C-alpha cells in the first residue's frame, strides 16, 4: 500500500516496517541507514560531515530510502536519477540495496524497491536499472522475482 503524507513523501507499509524517502530533515535516519548498508556489505565507512550529509540529502536526484521498524532502521536503498540525452526523460540507477541480515527474506527489500518504483512513477520516471554481480545468485534471483530481466552488460571500474 502506498500512502501519501505531508511534504510529498510516500510511505509504503508492510511486514512491520514503513519505507520513507530520506531528505533534508532526516539526517539522523540517513546516518543510521548508510551505516547499516556499509555494515551489511562489509564496507569501510568514513564519517560524513553535517554539511556534506545535508547537501547530499537536499539533492532531488538522490533517492535514499529507509526501511524502519519502530525506531530501528532495518534496510535501505540508494539510487540516482540520470537525465537522458536522447529524450527529455530520466532513468534511475539503483546503486545499493541492503537489509539487515536478521531481517532478510521477509519482504523488506521488495518493499524498498516497490517504494522506489512508486516514487519514480510519480516523478514521471519509468525506467530503473540495477547492476548485480554475476556470482551473487541471491541478488540475481531477487531482481528476477521482482520482474527484472538481465541485460548482457559488462561494467568496468576505471
């Protein structure tokens, strides 16, 4: 279920959690969400200054979503809007999606993606793409279950 609430934020509720889009007034939730994502991926994480975080969360082209259960952040997603040059449209690059290990396989990742889809559609964006490592069978199965279809693309780190 998608519910419209104040200041144009969609909240998707289900599985005991609510999904919220983080913005300039949600720095505390953003810090907790980004920390959870780095921890889930086993990545080192530097401290983000207040100024950097405020500027980041103010960007309309950043999609930062948090899955919150009570006061606990249990998942998160980050994505970026990419304006196209072939037409006056945009696509969304889903960069990271993480759910706390003890809350995985409970539909929270699906809720995060559904919330992104709903918010993107409301903004007139209908294309979302996401990379998945070839050896990450869990991610590949997850995105297929959401209706995604793999594209034969090789990504390069430069």
